[in-house]
């Protein structure tokens, strides 16, 4: 059995959680159509790198959580995608 993997190393923007989530969703859908069943993103893909003091703001953390939930909801229908 072959497992096709996509590494979604995209141009993520610091603090643009909704935009970064959409980039991940679009990449995952495209990869899924190409037979990919595992999509990997960098550890700070949702919030972008160099967020520094933003991590101390509860609203920033909540926005990250909301974006992660959005990605999960929108990709839930892609059977077998991890």
C-alpha cells in the first residue's frame, strides 16, 4: 500500500488565522483530489511565525482555536484524509 503525503509549506501570514486556514483548506482539497491522504503543515501554520507577544493575548489564542476548528469542519467530508 502506498501513502501519498502533501507538505503544505505555504506563505502563511502572521495573525491572519482565517486566511491561513483557507490556505490550508485549499491545499488539502487539491492534494486530496490528487490522491493524497496525509497533509502536513508547519507547527505555526494557523497563526504564522514570529507571533511573539501575540501569544499572550487570549483573543489571539481564541482566533487560533477558531481557525483550527474551521479547518476541521471544512475538511471533515474528505474520507481518509488526515
